[in-house]
């Protein structure tokens, strides 16, 4: 009888989050974090023995981190761990990264811009702790492994998997506090689904994805300060001037749709540009493009395209590590 084909090898990096958390009992699905019970990668895998039916999943050590604390230092460390996994595991087919959902979209986009790997990388999390009644952790993890093992996922950049849906790192956002379907891609929808019979894709990202980007997280020691200012009725110049005084080299304006701050903010942003700060105009609504029209061009503001403010901040910070030229930065926003 012929040997069964070998299962794909998938590395699992667990960084903590809800998917790694344990509550007091099955109904402890809201304040479970107070217990401080967080599983490492190996313990998470042990709770889902069904993984052995779809892949050989190999845990990789990483500290458990509350996702609201995750930023550049962790992006750089996670990127390094991804590269180590590829170097140390022969025949690795893909990588799955467990992560808290609060900042998962930002980590996903940072890795999408800064990894130099050509195999699938899939971010996964959960809305309910692993110990909770009807936790989504086991199925999310299983499906993330299936996606990472899918040859069709190669070349898609960093992906995000929750609720059976596959999203592109650049486009996805968390949209609900507690619901299972919290992650959404407002303008374009999912890339595909992890269904019971197979993983299916229906479209591919067209903007540049890892490894074919202008950035390498391994080569960056620190990011320049880039702040976000959020427009609202009666917003004045206080926050903008404070950010400039604090040393901001870039500011993202989360303006009203389709991309405009208040008059007081506009004056302060123009002052910031005159002072050498790069200003990118985004919108607070979470959907649709910001167009660089005559007013923005005259004022020296760049356009975030359809990036959310939090993702525009990441791209601007990375862009400032390779160029100070606004025209070159605008080109990066047009292609990444």
C-alpha cells in the first residue's frame, strides 16, 4: 500500500490575545483577562487536536502580549521569528500568527509591508476565550492553518482569518466589539473563505505585498514619530500643534469624509507642512478613497487613498525611514 502524502508543515507563533486566554468558567467570556491565565503556543495547539488531521503544526516560542501594547518592537520581533522559522524548519509551507484582535489589523499590515518571505503568513485570533462556551478559537485556528497550507495563498501577502473569512492585511478592519463577524473589508469584501470542504479564493490583492515591498522590518531600528489627529465638530489646532511640538515627523489627519479637517485644523496642518512635517489626509469613516485634489495639492498634503488612519500611520512611518521626499512618499501610498 503506498505511503500517505506527508502533511504540510506550518509554524505557529502565539503572541497571546483572547485566543490564548482562559476564563474562570465557560460563561466567563467578558472579563476573563483579569485572571492572567494565558497559554503559550504549545498549549494552544494541544487544545485543538484536530489540527493533526490537516497539518504538522510546530509551535514557536514568543511572549504573551496584550495586543493593545503591541507596536513596532513586537512587529520587528515577530518578523524576526518568522524569518527564523523559515530558516530552521525544512519544507515549511506557511506561518500562522496568533494575536489579540485589538491591533491585529495593524500588525498584519506592518508585517505585510516589512516581511521578506514568499510563503503564506496568516494572522488569527478569537472573539471569545479558549475556555468560553462556543469559543471561536479552535475553528479559527484550524482554518488559519488550512489557509497557510494552501498553495493558492502564496503571493497574497499577509492574510487575516476569523469567522471562516480570509481578508487582505491592507484592507481589513475590526468593526465590532464582541461579534464573531467583527473583521470586515468594507469596500471590496473578503478574498475567500475557509469552507468545510476546501479553502477557496475569489480575488487577489493588487497593491504590493511582502516580499515585494520597499521595506524590511529587520533593517529598521526605530520608527519616526507619526501621530493621528481625529477631526470632530469644533476641533481646533491644539492636538496638531502639540504633536509638532512633541517631535512628530508625520501626521495623519483622520478628517471628515471625503477627506477634510476643520478650518482650524487645516490652518495648523499647513503650519506643520511649512515646518517640515509630512501630512497625510485620511478620513475617519473607514471606507472610500481620499483624492488629492487642488486644495490638498496646494497645501502640500498627501492623500491616504483608501487606507484607514491607523494603517496610513504605519505606511507613513515606514516611508519616512526610506525617504523624506513628499513625492516619493505619495508614490509609496499609490503602490502599497
